[in-house]
C-alpha cells in the first residue's frame, strides 16, 4: 500500500514513470535490473552514470523524503523474489562503477561471491549513500568483505535490527 501511495505522489510531482529500473552488478558479476521508486528527475542520467550527492538538484522533493525514509528501496523486494538480491549483503553498483572500482580497490570483486542486499554491514556502520572518495569506497568494501567472511544468521539478524533501529545506519541518508 505504501508503494502505491508513494508512486502516485511521484507521478503527481513530476512527469515520467513512478518506478526506476537500473542495471546493477550482482552475484558472480552478472548484471540484473534493480527496481526502485523514482526519486530523481527523468533526465538524471542524461550525462551518464553518476552518484547522487546530498542536496543533488536532480532529486525531487518527494525523492528527498523517500530516500531519507528508504521507501524508494521497497521495490527491491521484487529483486529478492526473483533471486537477484538478498535482504542482507553488499549494495549492488552500476556496471560502469564496478569496472572503475575493480581497477583501484583490492578485493572489490570479492563482493560478487554473494547476492547483493537491500541493506548490509557497511550501511549499518554509516557507509550508506554516496562515497565521495576512493578511500571512503575502500572502507565500504572492507565492511562488505568483513561481512562475507564473518557471515552468520545471527549477524544477519543483527543487521536487520540495526537497519530498523539504529541512527548510525541513517547518518549518511539524504
């Protein structure tokens, strides 16, 4: 019901589709279509793939709210049902960024031995949202690698609780 209400609000605020589909890299380095509620103008990637920053002018008014509340990510549950994603795991990146990061970040491709997630260890430890430098991206990857190496059901449960209840996991939200 929330998705329908937000989709209507997105359509009322701006022209274009309520949902956004973007190619991302998942398990085994395979690309898949990731679903989101659109939070940006329809021409947001006219100049190619780019990270969204805080106060990014491409983000709509409704978009700021749904990003902050993570409502834009709800359609990714369809990706879970399709088997492209898991609830917990490293966040998937766009292929253009993956190729760039694999060149400069050791162990970057190690993240692709598991399905990507809607939330993950990096996100609940404050690495949600854009990483502005390669050093920050390395730190996010270090958290992803730690998660993969230390995976347990108990850790996944902890991440779910931290995602829902932790302020730290929201500190980098838009």
